C-alpha cells in the first residue's frame, strides 16, 4: 500500500508597496521669469528632509516621495530665499497623493533689493546727521511696521538693504543747520602734557606750569 502525502503550501503574498510620488517644477527669477540654474531647493515634511539643485534650465524634481504634506523652499545668491508661493508670512503647503498635481510647479525668487536716497533742504543743500527710518506696509494685516534705521552721510545720502519686495515709507528727522554738528565729527582732544597745562578763560590764555622743588 502506497501512501501518498499531499502537502499543501499556503503562500503569503506580501502587500504591494505604497505608491510613491514626485514633486517637480522650475525655479525662476520673479522679475524677468528667467530660470535660475544652481538654486538650492529644500523639501521638508512627512518626517524627512531632502535637498537638491536646480538644473541648467532651472528645473528640479524630488522622486519616490510618500504621500503627505511638504514645504518647498529655494535659495540662491543674489536672491531672497522663499517658500513656495510665499507672501509675507503666508505660503502654500504641497500635498502629494493619488490624484494630486504636484508637478510643473513654478517657484519664483525675487532679487535682493535696496533703497537709496538723498536728503536735501529747501535750498538743495544736503542734510547730514539726519536720522532715517524705513517702514513697510503689510498688505495682509494692513499694518505699517518699522524695519530699518540709518543715518545720512555727509552728502545727505542713505541706503537700506537687503529689502523684500513691497511698499515702503521713509521718515526723516533732522536738526536745523545752525544746530547740526560739523561733519565729520572733530577728533577727541589730546591729553594734556605732563609738563604744561593750558586752559582758556573768557579769551584770556592762562598757562599753568608745574612747581619746581
């Protein structure tokens, strides 16, 4: 009698790996629209952080991303760092997942800006020693906030940099010319000589000599 044993093997098929996604786009100059090769990009979210550089045509891509929420930022020399669609303190968070479009993004970086001006009086003469205060209007909150302070030089000129794109107000405080110290400020007085001490009193020159023993 031949006995045949039949062994039944139950194979466990592993579940398919979760889908992966790609976030891609182009980094451009916010003013000219030209691509920005070499821009550094950072992607944070879903417990990870990744970095890459934009190609010669400004394009970038982050591959094999799990579904989740991500913050995308870019930076480059000569431009202000920015999150995706950032305006003041607001920006857009990207969501990667089935049926969600996160390709072909356009991340615009604004060139670093500066504000330069000259302060003159009613006769056209430069006003030096003037205190200049710069304010910026926040369109979202409708607030006007102080951002920088400076002092005009001997030509009445001032500079503020770097600045974010936006609307600014300049306030100037200065003294009348007859009450303004000379420019540049005079050097500090020399220390008195140990052998001779001089002072002026009502236009009369008084000299004090050390007593000899």
